[in-house]
């Protein structure tokens, strides 16, 4: 489903990702943990081409992008778009469109990118808003919602493109603690539905509960990975032990 | 209370103005005494396109020459002082004299009853006549009447303008300078120019494309203008002129500039006719007569501003899109355009468009040239407004749109521009209101809009205050609704109502 081979990314002389390899099955939920600046967000953003990797190959479903190869521009852009259509993204700061209603936010992708009819898009949109528990807010503007509600709308907006993979970039970090649970609940239900997911998060409890596999990132490399009970209870790596003792005593 | 406060402020300003101008008239000694004490005679004139009267020497541009320059030197010498020229726009010479910017006007000021009502005038020093100038290839137009139905140029507030207005029936264009009207004549924008003979002799006669049409007509006199209370100065000037006439100094000066003719022999026959004192005109009391004239000018201002702003808003959008999203060489071009337009005066841009473009075969009429000039100038400023607006939209908005699979144009069209629009409404409105006022600059390319109408009426009535208040009120009545409209638009586009 997802195959990443030797992914390399640098900012100027600073190498952020040192040749990441990763494989993921359909329906698998993977959680990325690690200290800030370890490259986990960059890895996620490379997957849907918000950051362009310097080298390596990314495959999602049937679409493969090889970085750093001179390609004909138009074809490269088309590949990039195809990849993005298969990967839905949820951001730390929601990034809803403030000038559109909640429903228009959710239907904007299908209508603009897939040229879906207004009725079809709205039927789909209302269904997804129901799924995230916000069917009564469809005519509201994002500015009128709480942070937790906004993030649920953002999840519905990403789902509206019917992606094969959902990417979450610290989806609860910008939220007050009492608002986090409503977002995590929606994410749990997605896991139950069998959605293929990669989640960057600091919510260790959530990782322990729902992840099929946990990846520990350190200094641009995957230092350790395995089922959550193994990584959390019996970490093999010195750096993993240090990180876990820091976050769990907090 | 507030209403009363504003009203009394205006009244007290007017009172102070009247008081100060009254006091200076009461206590000022005759200017002749002051001139002698100062050792300098300040003479007001316009050297811009001022040949052969007074103009910068083409060989030594820092030095002035011209028959009036030489005459001023000769007059000052007779008074035992030095002469110094004070530059002043020609059609504003009389108000400037009354304000005390200089001692005398010596600059082709015609000895007309109108002028003699406003200021005192010396005996004449030159006999001029009017001359029709046409292109060499034009046939006919020998008499003033032949100009009916034709586009004709004249210098602002001259006898030529008055003659043409009195006759009526021509498409009259008023120019701020002499050079511009002849340029337009050669550019075929107009068919003839009526001008004072000395100007025609200097500028039109040597030009192979132009020729004199018919004989000079409507002769008249140039005299020196002084303030009405300066009787001693006037006497001294009259005496000096008589001496300069008798000892042939005048003839020598005029021959030097090729301006001597047999008409000058009649100078000594001049007898001033008696004119009654001018009645003060209150345009405010007679507003039904003046307001419609001002409103007709305001209509031109509105048309011009609205069309120019429409051009600016659209061109600015193209500019900013090119600058932010086009391939590199085009980006640089857009950037260079903005910098060049912002870094050069609007006046020069207008001159280049109106008088410069005909050289390469592009001939715009004044209205179109005004729209293009103002529009392209403001486009640079609008594109900067847009750029600020677009760049104020957080990066996350673009990323969210891209993550949904939108391409660059879809992102711009559906996500960035709708949000930027609201941000740019206030600065764009501000520019629109500024445009109302800036548009007065098109009077330099013969457009008659609100400010020009004000200037022309003020010059004939001398009621700068009454007309000024009326004109200001019209400008305000135009711009205030524009800002109300913008407020409403901004509110209706607001989306973060909580």
C-alpha cells in the first residue's frame, strides 16, 4: 500500500531525513513518535509532496514518484497530484478556509478538484459531517467553531476526497486538553473502519491504544519500530528509553 | 454643538483671512519705496515655454533671455535697481501679484478692461495681434469664422481664448503652455491654434510643418501689471517706459528678437479708456449660476476616475499575478513596471502618453490619454495592494488547498484571492478616493474637469473662497459615498462574525 525507499531530505546543508525506508499494509495504523526536530513531520509532508524530497521513491497505491530525477514538468505535476489525491492530510493548525462555510469547506475538494456536482458533493459532505458529529454546524463559518470542532471539520474535508491513506500531522497539539478527546475519538473510529493511517503525535496513550505499529524517529532515522506494547514496554534503543521516560513522567 | 463648532471654525478662518489681507493693504507703504530699499525689482513671469517673452537661453540654460527679460533689465536700470524674475504659472500671475509674491507682472499681460478692473496697468510697451496658425497642408482657415466646427487650441486665459469663446462654435481646447498646443496641431489632434503674434513668430514660423493662416487681427497692447495701491510705482514705470520708447531702447530690444513691426509706432497713441471699479462677486450668493458649471466639471471627474480606476484594478491584478506566479523573466518585467511607475511623477507619465506617443504614431484623445495615464499609474499601486493582501494569507491555506489536490490556479481562484479581496478593499478604496483628487492633473492635457473649472471661474470672478468651498464640497460629496460603499462591501464580505 505504502512503500517508501531511501527517502532523503535536506534544508541547505542540514540533512533532516537520512534515507528512510518504510512499508505499510492496507488498513494498518502507524504512529510516529520522537523528539521535536527528529524529522517525523518532514517525513509526513514528503509523503504528499508538500515538501519535495531530494532523493528516494514514494509509492502510494499505484502511484510512484521518484525524487531528484529530471522529469518533464507537466507529467511530474500530474504524478504529484495523483499522489495527493490518494493521501488526505490533517494539519496541526487545521487550515480550514475561513471564507467558506463548514459544508463548503468539506465539499470544496470534490467540487473543485473532481468537478463533482453540487448535490452529490453536499450529500457526501453532510454524510461526513455526520460521521464527525457536526451535521448541525454545516452552515457555520470556521471562525464560529471551537478548535476541536474545527479539527473535526478538517478531518471531514480530507475524507471527502476519499483518500486511500490519511496523514495526521500532530492533529491535537494546538488544542486545549479538554478538546483533544473529541478529535481522538473521530480518529479511533477511522481506525476501526480500517483506514490506512500515519499519525504524528505526542499522545502516547492514543498510540498505545490504536496503533498497529509505532515508529520511533530520532535524528532523521527510524531508530526503532514495532507493535506498541513492545516499543512502550520494552524499548530496545537507548534513545527510545530516554524519550519515553521524559514524556511519560510529564 | 459640533455643528456650531465647525461652522465657527470656517467663519473665523475666513475672518482671519480678510483681516490679514486688509491689514497688509492698509499698512503697506507704496511698493516703489520698498523696491528702492531692497535694490531689486521683482517681476513675475512664466519662463516655461515662455519664448520669446522670457525663457532659458538654449545655449546657456541657466541664464534667462527674451524681450521682456531685456525690458525688465532696462526698466530696473531706469529705477536704479536690479531686476529679478520670479517664476509663476502664467494664468495665476494676477492672484500671485495680489498676494505680494512679486512687485509687477511683466509677461504679455493684455491691456484689457477686465485686467484693468482687477489690477492697475501701465501704459503699453508692445502692440500684439492674434495670429491663426495651421498645418502647412491644411487649406483655408484664414479668418476666425472659418474655425467654426473645428478643433482649435488656445493658451489658457488669453485674449485668444476669449475671442474664440465669444465667437463660439469651435471645439476649443485650452492649453497650459504654448509648446503643447503646437505639438497637438502637428499631431493632428487639432486643426488650428490662435495665439499672440510674438509666440507665433518664435515657435510656429520657423517650423516647416506649420504656416500662418491669414493676416494678424485683433491688435491689442501688452502692459505692466501692478497692485492697485502702488500708484507711485505705476507712475515711475510709465515714466520709464516713455523714456525707453523715445530713446529707441524698445525698438532695439524688439528688433533683437525679430518682433519689431510698424504696429509698434502706434504705442504712443494709446489712450486708456476709463473702467469702472470691479464689483466684488459672491459666487456663493449666486450659486445657481456657478454650481451647474462646477457640476459639469465634476461629471468629467467622475467619468475619468471611475474608468481609470477600473483599468487600474484589472491591470493591477494581471501585474500581481505575473509578478508572483509567472516564469522568471516575466516576473522581473512586472516588478520593473511597478518600480518605474512608482518612481516617476504622474505628470511626466501623462506628458509622455499624450505628447510623446504621437511621435510613434499612437494618438490618444485627451480623455483616453487621461484614463490610460491615470489607470496605468494606479495599476502599479493596486498591484502592490494586492500583493500585500495575497501575502497576508497564511501559508497553511495554500498547503491545505494543495493537499486536497488543487492546482496552483484553483488554489488562487478559490482559496487565496477570495480572502485577499477583503484585505485589499480598504487600501483600494483609499486609492479610489485619491484618484478623484489626482485626476485634476489631466488639465495639463487640455481636459476640463472639476478643478480646472474651479480655476477658470476663480480667475474670472476672483472669488477663490466661495468657489473653493463649493468645489471642496463637491469633491467631498463624491468621495464620502465611495468610502461608505466600501465599508458596506467590506462588512458583507466578512466571514469571522462571532
